[in-house]
């Protein structure tokens, strides 16, 4: 089961990694990272970096992406 948004925030704090730092590394805003961490926006690149930063596989940190009808 993936982490909750609060658990993701706590894990980043424990790892000593800020959302601003992740944003700088990826060339996106800290607000973009915060929206992904909160589960309000999806970004495979940000999700992968957050998961890497806390030392867990992406699938253990974020829920799987939804598959829409008609998607290949």
C-alpha cells in the first residue's frame, strides 16, 4: 500500500530532503513538488525522485497511475 501524503512529507523530513531541493534538482518549482507529494498532481519524474530521496521504490510511495479507457 502506498504512503499517504502526510507519510511522504514525514519521510522527506526524516531523510533531510526538502521539496525545494527536489524541485531545484529537477528544474521545477517547490510548489509543483508539493502538489505531487500531496497527491493533487501526477509527475512520474517527481514521484521517482521523491521515492529515491526516501529510499523506497516508487510503487511503495505513490499509488499506480490510473489507466483511462482507450489508452494504449
